[in-house]
C-alpha cells in the first residue's frame, strides 16, 4: 500500500507518520488521559484493587504504543512493578 502505516501492533513507532489527523490526536489524548487517571488510581489503590486496575492500565499502555505514542518512563516502571507484584502474589498463594 505504498508504505502507509495504519498503526498496527507490528509497526514500530519510528515507522509511523508524525503527521496525524485531529481525530487520531483526540483519540490519543483520551488514551493518555485515561492512562494518567489509572496511574493516579493505582498509586492510591489498596493492594487488592491493583490487579484489576493494573490489567486495565496495561491495556491502555498497549493501545498507546500501538498508536505510536511514547509511553512516559514512569508509567512503564509502574506497569512493570505491577506485573512483578502480581507474579509475587501468585507464587505466595501457591500451595506447596
């Protein structure tokens, strides 16, 4: 299709066009706002609520990456910490 990139998961951010339509920018702004809201909720959440919120946060970050948006490093670190916390929790509750 002549090098047109539609932002699919396999596309690398450097392959994506820097010119974006207002609709895409608006959608990306909404995704970033959702990620920021979830980030604040996660930081204030009880450990029992973080799993559900963390799954949603990971999904939003994935959608941002697919859209070619650079995810802030603090959000990447939070996502990694949540994955590690969940893995630790799984093994803590595993019968021996």
